């Protein structure tokens, strides 16, 4: 598909004003094509879309901060609850399991009704479950239940935040925004242990949960007032980024040539809408808007539901992510994103194991500061992926005679392999010798930062490719990746200490590093055959073959 600048269309209404939002925009690359409806998210001002993205990302940072919130408190909780380190680590593992399980059920709801109600529901669940977690005292079972529920509340942000970017932005605008959302989901959490260590030392471990509940309660009005529904039911001809290419390439011509003229004034008069809708009253589809559709008022934009986006059944949609495991693109996405995140969780467990004993005997504050390198690495990963994501695609599109291919996104795996590989192998070779004094504790923590930077870059690469190559399956694809990531991370937390005891730090981490290199090298056949893969699965639709289309 080509990224070409459409000619500005200046058709006029009887009053002489510009006919459509698209006509009033400056000339730009329009993939996908915007409609003439002023309520189409692609027609919203860029500042409004960026404000929505920022607000949701802030909520996402708070939600995902619950993942590593216990990293600095391993010793404290182990003594307080009289549980082994493995049991304490499983408090994080079950959080991840709750997020993965909840995503399975949230995704069909997002497909039918949109994402807004789920973002708000997630905040409410996190407020309640975090208050619960802080009040559990020494009851391990109660804390475990609260952690599972926290995972449920986090699921909408893990599974839908990147998909919301696909709703609101053109292809050439997604790179930096997707880097930002992935920093919020995967990178911002590394600042959590730094804060939690200080909070625990000053106020007690319970207040780390109470603060999440308080800040989420303050964020709820912002999301409610500033983040309207981003899911939008559009004419399928306009979704030029959702059609898998069955031919060698798809040329995107100027908008006036590819999309039929907007309906005349006599067609489909707009229907009266309710001012505010709290609960859906029917499964009626959201009407496809046109130039005559009135712009929603502010009160109307606050509705939690504005019509169904599809007439497909909920239980059919619930099963849709699972056949995608037969598509190599989604297998690649699961591996690129999920394994690196899993190793990050594994190293987090290892950091606690190394520094809680002699000669360091670190408490909560220094254990939290150990994540400073990881947080800096997350910021560096965001900067690198943000700089390369869109600029590399524009360069490669020019070199490819103006033809854009989603496979260009896969090249981000190169810096992921280099930076993440340095981090994994470096940590493997130095972490085991910290206790003996051969290396300062700073050395493996710096390599931990490299590993986290590679993780963020990989998350951006896989997210961008799935959004650009399979945007009509974006939600299902992210759900599949989240399920894999969280189950994989849960398994690692369950067996981490046993593996370290049996295999030793160095040999275990060297094996992990080699596995990650192999995973990254899978990107080579994916880059070469990705286009053919898209064409094949366009002809042989997995969802249609399984009766889930």
C-alpha cells in the first residue's frame, strides 16, 4: 500500500463552507481513509487524540504499576506472611494470570460495544481491589485474591490501549504514539519499585496499594470526561489498512478516486440520539455516519455506549483469538513480546534473590533503587523505538518506490536483538559473581537496563506490526499476546527459584539468552514471507474456516 498525499477536495455545500472534515484538513497521507463524519476519530483534532492517548496512558501506568509493586517488598512480605520467596513471587504470578484470563472475556465486549466502558470498569476494579489489598493484614489468601482482581482490572489497558491507537491515528502517525503506549504499559512499571521501596520504609507496605487506589480514583474523572469512545463503525471501503493484500501491492489513490462521493442531502437523514447512555438498551448497530451526521455534543460523547460495532455474537467473538495461533504472524508477535517480558520478570525475581542475602542484606529502599537502571532502560527503549518507528518506515517506503509494507515494522527487532542481547548476556555473565565481589552490584543492574530497553523496543515492534498488518484482528491479536505473555511469566515465577538453585545463575541465564536470540532470528523469515503470509490468510480466513467470522 502506498503512502501518497491525496489532493485536497474542496467541494462546497450550498452555504459555501467546506463540505467535510476531510476537506478541511491539510493534505496528508490518509491510511486508513477518513470518513466525512465529524464523529470519526480520524477527523478529531490531533491535540484531542493526543490528549486521549496521554490520559489513557496515565491510567495504564497506574494499572500496570501493580505488576511489580511487590518487587521491593519480597523480604518484608516473606517475613510478615511467613511464606517462602516462591509464594511471595506467586503474588505477582497470579496477578498476571488474572490479567490474561480477564482479557479473554473483555475482548468480545470491546468488539461489540467499544472500549470506553472497559477502560472505566478497569479503573473501578483497580480502586476497589487496591483498597482491599492494603487492608489484608497478614492474610496471604486474601492478598492473593486481591492480586488476582487487580490483574482483572489491568486487563483492559494491556489488551486495548494499543488498539485504541489504531482507532485514532493514520499509519504514519502511529509509531511514536505506539512507542508511548508501550512505554506506559511495559516500561513505566519499572519506576514503581523505586517509589514503593521508599513508601514501604516510610509508611508501610500497605500504603503502596492505598496510593494506587487514591491516584486511580483521581484519574477516573479524567478518563470519564476526556476519553470518548474510540471504536467507530465505518464503511469497510475506508479501512484501507485492514485488508490483507491478496495481490502484490495495493496502491492507495487519492481519496476522491477510491471512495465514493458522500451521500447526498436526501439520503439517510440523521436519527435522534439520546443525550447520555449508561447501559445499552438494544443490539442495534451504530449507524454509519456521513457528512450530514451532526457532531456529538459533549454530553453525548460521555455515553458509555453509542451502538453496537458488530452484529456478531459475544460467545463467537470470545473464541476468535484462539484460531490465530495458527497464523505465523501472531506466533511471532507472541514470542517477540512475550519472551522478553518473561525474562524481565525472571530477572526481577533474581535481583531479589541476589541482594536480600549476604553481603548486601538490602532492605526495601535499596531493593527499590535497584530498578533505577531498568527504568532508565525503559526510557531509552521508548526513545529509540520512537525515533526509528516512523522515520525508518518513511525511508523504506521511499526506497520501495512509494509502496508501504507492514513488514518494515519488523526491522525494529534489529535494535531489540543488539540492545536486549547485550543486556541478557551481560547480566548472565556478571550477576552470579556479584556475591563473590568480582563485580560491583551496579554492573548487572546496568545490563538489566539494557534488557528492559530491548523489551520495550520488541513490544513496540510486535504491536506496530500487528496493528498495521492485521488491524481488523488487532484486539484478538493483542489478547493472544497477553495470554501467552502472562501464562509464560506465571510459569517463570513459579519455577524461577528452583531453576536457579539447580542450574545456577550463569548457566540458567545463558540458556535464556540463547533462546531469546533464536526468537529474534525468527524475524528473518517473517520479514521475507510476511507479505505472502498475509495474502495466504486473506484467501484462507482462519475465522471463516472455524465458523467464527
